[in-house]
C-alpha cells in the first residue's frame, strides 16, 4: 500500500516546480523558498489540509524522544558538571582580580610618559 496518495504527489510536484521558478514563498514570512526540503514540506502540508493521504508528521515525536534522552543523560552527569563549574568559577574570580590590579598599574605607567 502506498504511503502517499496521488494528490499528495501532485502538490509536492507543484511546490517543487514553483520553487525552481522562484515563485514559491513560505507561509509566515513570505520569503522565497530556496530549500528542496522546505518545498516538499510545503507541498505535503497543503495536501494534508485538503485531506490527501499523507503520513502524520514525525518531527514532534522524534524531538520529544531526543529531549527525553538528553534529560536522562544530563541527570547522570549533572553532579560532576556542577562541581567542576564551581571550581572554575573560583579560578575565574581570582584571575579577574589579578587583571584589574595589573591593568591599573599599566595605565598609570602610560600616563607618566
């Protein structure tokens, strides 16, 4: 069984043709579409609105899965990162203090010349 209907294919074909001509524009901004993938996405979304047979969007599901995986990974490593951040913060503060004292000494020597 086909995933996409003939009507969906026609919409994508028309969108691609318009993109190559330079007349296809995106919905919100109205800018010219230059990306092949974006042209296909526009064609498929138009087909969906008309009720053609097109699979549901999978981007939202994939993105949620990636976020959940990232949260799990960060929870495991979170303790090590936090302690390292505190140490580096203390070092940065010490360096800043040293820079301020050095820079003030330099500016004084310049004004003397």
